[in-house]
């Protein structure tokens, strides 16, 4: 079992100690409009707002070696050529370390007494990334070397960039000025932006033609110019423009040289575009480079990244948790993942190409659940943006492009769970902030130009959509799919060239989803509470009526004897039922019926969870999505049966849906089970990284299950709804600090042997220091709650009315 690194919890870093990790281990920079991803070997790319429409540097997915483009530094010393991040040359280093921190990565490589450190980050609010570079002579002799920087520019529109070479090979344009390389392809026509790749130190040469620097028949592992020890000062006309700078250094014993490289997206704004024909007005680029040429500015920018994260994380911290994995995830890495999923939805990662899905309707609504406490104002805007992609009849565009905020017509709508998630995100926002004004914000419908219908209208439309679209069992129609994008009961595809997601006819179809029914229960219950909070009791009872009806339907139509049926197909045959040969039990209907409050009075909810435990769960990997996996393709089921058994939706461990079961256990006070299940998918708790392969600090979308040939192999890290939901599980369900309409509700569910823990939570302007003790070794039940020494009844901390901004809360479990 190889060891690739370890957590440095006090610095909130993961330290990778050897570069050849089982898969590239990724980190993100940026929180606002400019983003970068970087692996431990400096692979990755950078974009402004939208990885499809404004990509600054190139990246080749599905490549071999995997992760071969990035932000590279080469050292040439005598005959030896190496990279501090090991790749692309893969020259053996004397020392290597990559520290992935929150919003930055620091790669340090050492060879023959020369140490090179590359610290990469995106300063808050800026549309640029900085590499702070330090070169150190650790020997007792003077040393001479050349350092080369390298990026390959992307022509902004990434899809065209990677497909339309008959055009792109003729449009590339650059300018060079001093230590700065300007990439300005298409600037002469409709673009008003360019890329700056500038060095704050005087350079000794440059290249902007890839053919000149790398060579047509060479590779990044042996670029011609580096091998020769000299850049050629090439100017790119067409073909593939790159940015490469040469810096010659003579270092005395012990000497360190520090400088920076800046990679910026520059919007020309109202400035004149040109100084003279073909010569771009570079005022803004010059200004940026001048600013960052002061290393104090660079250091201040880096401190700003760290301070910003510390300030965000101070909103929720649980410093004394008896389990180290839960503690570091909830305090640091899980929140970092929530930031990434909020910003990027499912667009750009090591597995999402940035040209594909953009922002997902259901995905982004769920991402808000784990993010809203960090930056509620941004969550608010996101909710309104998402709602604006809904149509007047309640249909939602399944995806939209982050730059344009316009729904993606190729995939369209008809994923019938989509509308309901808006209610969850909106209620989470209001519980966090108490801000009801969001409900009156006009956000209109995508197919009603100029419409100003408020958010509350969308919420009612969403409820109505489910009510209007029901099938023979009075259960909600599934449409193209529900949360399980691969349960395509109306697709019936026999044609390999069509998409499971869009093929087939949903009009007039009878296929129904029990998962949507459960989600409807959850959403309507949320909404009933919201209407009560608003003082609209009539609306509350109207919605309660819908809840009661749907609950009755679920109990009458969807109980299969020992668990909840998953769906009914287009012929009204049950899916996820004992009568099925394969796919007898699915996780999602157990989860959502339980979370929605079904089976509470008749013992079914507990039975449903026990069935999950019996058929789907293993402590090593978590819960498989269903059982038994489909061994053959079923056109009446669609994509779910297209995967080989044990992968993805065909009975893989799909981490996202596991989290709902964790919440389910806490509803029953099963603290041991909740934690055990939590740890079963927790990346930090994975023992054998050669088996798990994915990053140990963030959740992966999927782990190959017990039913697969490669059990325990994690895949598709970072951009998964598991991020948000795991934070909900750990912070709200296990540690039990729940934002509620009238105050913080305290309702932990922990293993009996935990003696207690503490949480510091900022909530609506007040900092709550919460100490939980568990003298009687219970899992659940608040026996007493003291607020600043005063005992109060119930388990909701009322909001202070006397201006107090710090409140001490003592909780004793054991009711
Ligand atoms: C490209 C197009 C071709 C067009 C030519 C001139 O080669 O493929 O259709 O005629 O450019 O614009
Ligand atoms: C992917 C999709 C998500 C879907 C899930 C299950 O993660 O982004 O929308 O719910 O797969 O199919």
C-alpha cells in the first residue's frame, strides 16, 4: 500500500509527497469569476466565468499521459532538465511536495541542490492567477541555471478550439512587449478581451510559437527550446500560440530569487482597442503587470486568499469532534468542495470537460444546500438565476451556460424532478437568512420574455407542475428521468447514436417516479413550514393538503412489502420491486420516502432503511445504488442498464444518494449507523489509495461497488452533489446544528460513546458557541438547552432581541 501524502489539518492543506498519485489529484483556485484547476504536477487550466466560452489555456482530456497540459516550469542546469512538479519531463527529483490548500497550491521540487517553489493562486476579486516563483540555491557553491515557463493558449471558445483546426490554425495572434506575452486571437474582430502572460522579472528570451518552443515532433517532456537551453524569440502567426519565457539565473550559495508570473483575462472595457493598426492598446495589461511586480502586492494577494477562506470557514467550525475524518471534512475540505460545486456545478473538473453540461438545474439547487451559509447573497442571486431558466408551465431547462445564463436547448427540459429542487434551495436560503424578500424578487419565465413573476410564483408553479403531471397510480410522471438521470423509462433506445437523455417521447407517457413523490413530500413539507413562518396559514393548509394526498398515494401504491418501489415503467410495471429479476431494490425511493416523512407511523421507514442495509450497504464502500445490478441492457429502463454491473447508476456506489440514507438513520436516532455510513464514503477515511485512486480530501461522484470487478475504485472527483449533501449530513444531521426559520435548532445524532463536541456557528449576525455534552451516552434527544446560562424549553435557540452578537449555548443530550 503506497503512501502518497497526508493531511496537514492545522494549515488546512493536503500534502502530496510523491507526484505519481494513482490519478491526478486536483485542486481549485478562485471563488468569484475567474477559476483555475491544478493538479499536484501543475496540470490543469484556467478560465473566466465559463470553461466553454472563456477558456484561457488549453487542456486535453482523455489524454495519455493523463493530465499533460498545465502551468509548467522547466529547469535547465547543465545537461539536466527537470520540472519542480515532476511532469512533463518526469526527471527524478531529490525532493517533491505539493500542498493543496484552500484556493492555492504550492509545488516544491528539488534537484541537485536547486529548489524551485511554485505557489499558484487567484487573488480575491481579480481576473488573474499568480504564480509566485522562488528559486533557491541550497548548495555551498554558486549555481547557474535557466528557468522556462510554459502555457498553451486556448482561443477562448474551447469547443471550437479543440475541433475546428482548419480555422484555428490560421487565426492565432500574439504580441510581445518586454516580459509580457499577449494572446489576442480574434481580438481584431468581435472579442474585446485578451490574455496576458507576463513575468514580473526581466526575461532573457521568449517563445510564442509552439512549433518553435516544443517542436512539431517533440513533446512537452522534451521541448526543443528547453533542451537547447535557449528560447528562439518566436512570434506566432496562426498555428498554436503559447507563452514561454526564459529566465537565466546565477545564484550565490544560499541565495533565493523570487518573482511572479501573472496569467490574466483582460477585458478592454471602453478603452480604445488599438494604438495603431494591428497593435493592441495594452494599457490594462501593463498596469496589471506593474502592480504585481511588487512582491509585497503578491504576498498581500496570497494572504487575502487565506484570510478570505478563514473568514468564510469561521461561519461554521466544529473544533472538538471525536472523529478526525468527520472533523476535517466538515471544517475544511467539505466546505471547499461546496465552494467548487457552487461555482462550477458540473462544468469543469478532471472529468467534466468544461464544454459539456454547464450549470445543472437540479445540481445547482442542491449545491446551494451546502453553500448558503458561506455567502448567502451569492446563493440568493443563484436561486434567481436558476429560477429564470424555468418555463411558465413549470418545465425547467435541465442545464444552462454560466456566461449567458441561458437554458441549453439541446438537452431541453422534461426531467420531472427539476422544478422541486428550487423549493429546497429557496427554503434553505430563507432558513439561513430569514430573508423573505427573495420570494418577491421578479425572475420571470424563460419562455415569457419580459415576464416579472416573482420567485414565489415559480415555487407554486413547481408544485403545480408535479400535481399536473401524474400517472396511472397518481404518482408523479418521470419525464426523461428524475434525480437518477439514467432511469430513462420513456427512451426505448435501440440506436447507439442517440442520447439516452433526450431520445424517446415523454408526451403521453405513463412512467412514474416514486423518488419524485418522496421529493414532493419533502418539498411540500418545507413549504408548509415556510408559509407558517410567513403567517400565511391558508396557503400552509393548502400545501399540507397536497402533502397528505401524496403521502396517501405513496403508502397505497409504492410499498413493495419490505421497501419502497422505485418507479413504474411506461407499461406501468414496477421497477425496484421484488417481482423484478434484477434491480429489485433501489436506494433513491427508500431515501426520499423516508426523508419526505413516509413510513413514519407504520414502521415502513425503518424497514426501508434496513433493506438498504441488507442489500446495498458495505462498510468498506458504502451503499450501491440498486441490487442486483442489471446484467443485460433493457431498452425499457434506458441508461441505467447500459453500464457494466457495479458502475455508475447500475449499482455503483453513487456517493450523492448515500448521504440521504445517512440523514435517514439520524431521523431514527441511529447515531452509530449514521457515523459508520458517513465514514463508508468519506474520502479522508479511505485506507488504500491504490485501490481508491481518487483524491482523499474531496468526494468522488462514484465508487465502483461490491458488484463490480474493481470494488472501491473512486471516480469523477470534485463536482458531485455529494459535496453539499455531506455537509448537510455532518453539520446538520450528525452534529445537529440546523438553521431554521425562527432560530438555530439543535438536534444532534451521534454515536453513544461520544462524550460531546463543540460547534461555533455564525447565524444571522450572531456567533453561537455551542457545547454539547453527552453524560448518559445517548445518541439523540436534547435534555436541556441553556442560552447564556438560562435554561430554555425546546431545542430551538431563539434569535436574541437585545442586540447580543455572541451567545453561549450549553446542550445536554439524554432526553
Ligand atoms: C473551408 C470550408 C469551405 C469553404 C472554405 C472557404 O474550407 O470548409 O466550405 O468553402 O473554407 O471559406
Ligand atoms: C450526475 C448528474 C446529476 C444526477 C446524477 C445521478 O451527478 O449531474 O444531475 O442526479 O448524476 O444520475
